[in-house]
């Protein structure tokens, strides 16, 4: 996992290394400044000449400026390296998600993926910044300051044998109680994001049922849970400051009390060295404070790294074979003893014992009750999922032998849940074919019965579509999605209940245009209305994940009780009343 994250530093190794170099330079200079200050104090006490004092003063100024420059450059390179690391991490995470199959995506909620690519990546960025700056500076400062303190103060440096274990023990206790609360927060962030996402998507429903207060209360509860955990953790972390102050003042009192006696008697230490000891004491304790911050931040970010790593290490359930077939010959479809379940450990199959043969160019209607696996059946054709048993063939070739892009370019799906993206109508349509001309757009829209209402807009095909298509009706959205699919010029067209929001006449016109303009395309139409499929070459009746009956409209009226019951419910004397 460390190697995986290390790859995210690509392109930013130079600023990372420069940060380490300048941090080391800054620490070395800062550690030697107290020794120079001690010499200056001792020279003044001994009555040194003004020239010697001025020379020492100039050295101090130059060292201070050098330390400032090293620190400033390190800060700049550190920020650049950390921002680049976060950019690569976010890039790799997003690209990993794009390779996922539906099976992989089912393991993560959309809100969780958003949190991982935002909040978790930000935490990882802060952790990386600390690792290449504070995680180098604090240990070096601690080590060098201890050595210099013992070199200059001798036995007086023994105070650190008391203060340092006390501070380390306190920091470990603080981390022990604070970190579990920080870990809980990330999971609650997922729930908060889910609440926000659900509310925004269903805003019309919320307002339609006057449930604003309920949604506010639900959001407030999720937000308050995060507040409580953060408050608890921050209160514990806040103990760092008084603990640090206690250690600093204890060290100062000890050094001043013992050191003053030693300096007055002149036995083992002088005034300059005493002042240096005070400075080294502060440097040692502040470096420990920095280490405590690193400890807390890295432990917090460990959960973020773990969550990001789960996405990066997720192996796509679907992949191309070693020598994939690049061309789909035609739109014929064959299901051979197919069974399928969404999870390997599922107790029952969503689809079972499916044997089906569809010739290229046929129109196939699919009917069935809710939960009869109609959508599951058609999702196996473009290999959105792999079968658990048996095989699905398109153009005479097992779909698992195709290049995924080649297969899916030959299959156009208009899903049950239609989705449009923010942008113009033309931009949305060109998702089906980025190189489509204006004439091709208009032709596809005429087939989908969308051209007329598009031209009724003042800006026509340049009309802006809000995110999710909220500024067009359900029927208009469905027709735009059908037109988008037609622009792919697919060998197989799948309509998953995608004309449910249009009137009967428009539905009939759309189906009639398919017969006229795309006769060679295999068309699979999932519908709730018998009228939408009764002219199909073959009608499948799904029930409990199996094909209950198959045949033409006339045949099914005689042989299928389910089909006949649905037909009679939707008609009266042969006239549609739906």
C-alpha cells in the first residue's frame, strides 16, 4: 500500500527532496544560533571590544536570515509537493472508479466515494505536508538540541530526563482517547453526504410532501453527531497546550534555579551557556509538540489513507481478455443456460435457466412484474455484469471475449432512470456520438419525436439543460435520451421502460420510426404497457427471474396467463384505457 501511495508523488519528487534539504539546513542553523548567542553573552560579560561584539552580531543576523530563507523555501516547495501529491491521488482515485464495473460500484455508496475524493484526500494532503516537513524537522531538532544541551550544560541537561518522558506519556494518552473519535467522524461524514445528496436529488418530492422540517431535522442530527465527536476529540487534543506549557515552565524554573547557582559559583556553567540551555529546552519541547501533532494527524489520516486505498486496491470485476475481439458482427443475441446473482455468496439467483435466441434486427418486447429481473437480463448484454453460469453471445461471440469498449459502442441503452448532464441539448446528444453533425442530431431527434419540442425553445438545440435535466419534463428527458442512444448507430438498442413518461401516440410514433429507419438494429423494449410491445416479433414474459413465456402477442394471449391478465387489465373491449 505504501508503494501505491508513493507512486502518487510522481512529477513532484524534486520539490519533495528540496523540502527535505532545506528543512535540514534550517534545523542545523537554528541549533547553532544559541551557541553563538551564548558566546556573545560571555564576550560582553568578559568586556570584549565593540568590534568583536559587532562581528558576532553580524554572524547572528546572517544565520537568522539564512534560517528564514531555508524555512521560506521549504514552505514553498512543501506546499507544491503536497498539492501535487493530492492532485495525483485524486486523479488516481477518480480514474480507478471509472474502471469499476457495476459490481465494484455496488460496494461503495456514491456519497462515500465523494467523501474519499474530497475530505479524505485533503487529510492525506495535510499528512503528506507534515511528513516531509514537520516529520523531518521535529525529530532532527529534538536530537540535535539534546546533543547540544548535554554538550553545553552537562548535568544540568538532566532536567530533560524528567520532562521528556512526562510529555511523551501525556501525548500518548491524549492520542489514545482522541483518535477513536476522529476515526468515527469519517464514517459519519459519509452519512452526512448521503443525507445532503438524497435531499438535493429529491428536492421536488420533499417540497411536494412539505417535508422540509423533517429533512432539516435529519440533517441536523447527522451534523450534530459529527460535532459531538469532533468536540470530544478536540477537547482532549486541547490538553496538549497546558501540558506543553507546564513542561516548558518546569524546565525554565529548573534550569534557572540550578543554573543560576552554578553560574554564580562559576563551577561548571556561565551566564551565556545558561541562556543557551533555556533556548535548547524550548526547542526540545517544541519539537516534541510538533511530533505530537504529527502523531495525531498521521493517525487521523491513516483512516483516510485506508479508505482511499480501498478504492485504489479494488480490482475491477470486469476486464478485457488478452486478445479481445474488436468488431461486433451483427445484433444477434444468444443466452445459453444463463444464471446470474449479484453477489457470489447470494443464496438465490436473480436470473435462472435463461435460454434465448434473438436474430439480428428483431424487435423483442419484455414484460414482467416489479422484481422479475427484466433490467438484470438486458444488463448482461453489454456486459455491465458477468453471468454466474452459462454464456451470453452477441454476434455469435461470447461477450467476455470482446473488447469492452467495442462491445458497448455497439449496444445503446436507455436506462429506466434517465440522466442528462448540465450543458446544452446538443452537448448532451453528442454523448452518443461526439463527431455527430447538426443534421445527424436533428435526424436522431426526429426519430425520437424530440425535434419538435426542441425547436419550440428560443435557443433550440443550444438550450441549456440543468444538472439532471430538471428544466425539462420527464417525457422530454426520455426522448432526448433515446435520441442520444440512436446517435451511436448501435447494432443493439435497449429501451428499459424508457417511454413510460410519454403519451401513447408518441410512444407509437417512436416505435414506428424504429421500423422505418433502423430495421437492421436489434431492439429490446422493456415496458409496462402491452401496447408498447404487442407488435414485437417476440415477447418475453418474465416472472421470478425466469422466462415464464415467450411468443407473439396472439400466441401469448392463448398460452400465458400472466400476459393475458395484464392485457385484460389494460384494455377494455380491445381498446387501451391505460
